[in-house]
């Protein structure tokens, strides 16, 4: 339903504006990435048409299907990859993604760089950091993030644009906030190194349950699924092996 998506987006916009006002930020500095796992192409298009062209997909095959369905709108859409990337899917992701937000191991960095070289492209990437301390989540341990970025920056086909994290699934808000704050601090520490090929422009953090906290802590990209499209029927464990569901908190 177009109207429901429109209504949800209006509410999200108001909440973003409030969160920004609390900390003296401008809403223009917070981009929405539509988190579209399980959402069919037609509904995604409705949201992009309301001014949000960035689509974040978790699975390569699901992304490819939707890209095909939305082929005639290709010029107005940007696809980000936000899920766990398997190394045998790297070549496919290179074909459609304008950004990969979930770089979490050197093997992927190497494979990606090799592929990009072969097809003579570069790719914007974010490094995923596990700030929640939950083993079930992917991402580099915070204590190794700087060393990882230093090493990854040697692979010149990747433009490292910042960091991404998935917040702690909890309603203990101070703890959730602490994770986001930690990501911000890691970003400063990395930026201070002034590494070649590294621009710490982006902090991608905050989802439906916690995006206001993330904005208060400096998020430049928030990834929203349920806040815009409503509840998902497929459990998130299908996309994130090892976890129960982001909706368990409700
Ligand atoms: C599903 C997902 C989101 C959005 O989750 P919601 O709680 O629906 O907003 C954000 N980031 C990633 C990596 C996801 O898989």
C-alpha cells in the first residue's frame, strides 16, 4: 500500500528531525538506506519514489531478482549490499552494488580487489565492526578495527568510506548507545591516521529499534526496514545465521 509506506516515511522523517534537533545536527546529514529483505520490488519502488533511492539488500540472489524486476528504473536506484557476503558471491555483487557495507574479513577484501581489478572498477565499502560483543554477529572486533583498515587500505580498488555496525539487540538503551559511541570513537581514531584511500565519511548504524540513538551518536546512514515497510514474515535468522530475530524485542 503506497499510502502506508508514505505515512511510515513521514513518521520516520519526524523522528529523524527530533533526534537531530536534540544534538544539533541537520537531517540532511542522515541518509536513509532502505533495508529491503523480504520486501517485493513494487513496494521498494514506492519508497524510492518518495526520495530514498538507496536500497540495502542482504542476499545476492534476492537483490538480483529485484534488480531485474526494476530494470526500467535502474537509473534512479542505488544498491548497497548490507548482508553477510560469501566469498563465492563477490563477482556478482561487483556487478550491481555501488557500496558494500559489510566488509568483515581480509579474504573478502582480497577477492573483491582482485575482481575489481579484473573488471577495471573501484568500489565504495564500509568496514563492519562488531560493537555489540555478540558472537552471533559478524564484524571485526573493535580492538582490531584500526589494524584491519590499515591492511585493507593497501587494496587500492576499494574506497574505504567508513564503518558499519549492527547495534546490540536489547532495550537496555545505555548499552545500545555505548556500542554506537564506540563506533564513532573508532572512526575518529582511524581518521586521525590519515591513511591513503580511507575517508571516514560514514557511520552506518541504527535500525528500526534504535535509529534515534544512532543519530544522536553521529550516524550518517541509518538502515530502515520495518519502520518503513512494516513487520517481516520471514524470520531474520534466514538472513543472519545464528540469531533469532530483530523483532524479538517487541
Ligand atoms: C534487516 C536489516 C536492517 C533493518 O532492520 P529493521 O529492524 O527492519 O529496521 C538493517 N541492517 C541490516 C544489516 C539488516 O539486515
